[in-house]
């Protein structure tokens, strides 16, 4: 049996009282607070404010966490999220996604890692990676030919960090 609670908001300064929802909808496709925060670019405090103002109406359901324990979790209806007026949505400042992507590429992160970190599509990240290459990021990349030549000199390595470790150990031995 799925248990769900709906906050009963009566006064702005009081904590919402939870009451059992009369009819429990299927919430498998609904989003958690953290997912809503990432998706809409809002802080958790803003989401809580929208709940108090009656803009958002989450349900509290029991969901299994990473450790296999059932925990009460607030979830949000995707249809309700889509109906939030654009002026209430917070978005990243222009260029913020591009700048953060460039920083992650400078750190040697893969497209997959960047997609997870930024919560952006792989198509956008690949496009930004191409722009990063064009903007001088390619200066930080070892070409396949150079990689092969370096491996002939120092031995096989899987990443730049491993290459640096190999070089450091060879220099100490010398």
C-alpha cells in the first residue's frame, strides 16, 4: 500500500500539517525536491516558499532510498511543474552553463561526467566541448599520436593523472 500525505497550509508562519491524501495517484514519474531544484534552477528554500504560497502541492510518499530503506519523500507532479509561470522560474544566468562546462573540461572531465554534473543534454555538452576546443581547449588535449609516442617512452597510462605519476616515479628513480 502506498501512503501519501498532502501538506495542509493554513498560516504562513506555521509548519504545514500533513493529512492523509484521500486518493493516492501513481507517483512513479514524479520528481523529488532535489530533481525539481536542478530542473528549474531553484533553491530548495524557493521550492519550500512556493509550497507555503500554494504554488506547488507536493505529496509525501514512501520511497526506497539508496540503502534500501523506505523513507518519506516529497514528490511533485510534472504537470503542475510545467504550469509554473515562467516569471517564477529561476534559470541560470546567460553563459553560466558554458562557463561551468569549460571549467569541467579544463579539469579533464568526460562528457558523461559533465552531463551528470550540469544536468544538461549530451548534445549540448558535446557542442560546448567543440566550442571549448575552438577556444583553445585543444591546447590541453593530447592527440592520439602524441599519446602513443609518450606511451612508448614512459609506458602505458590511462589518464593524464596516471601519466604524471609515471613521470614522477621515473624522475625519482633517475
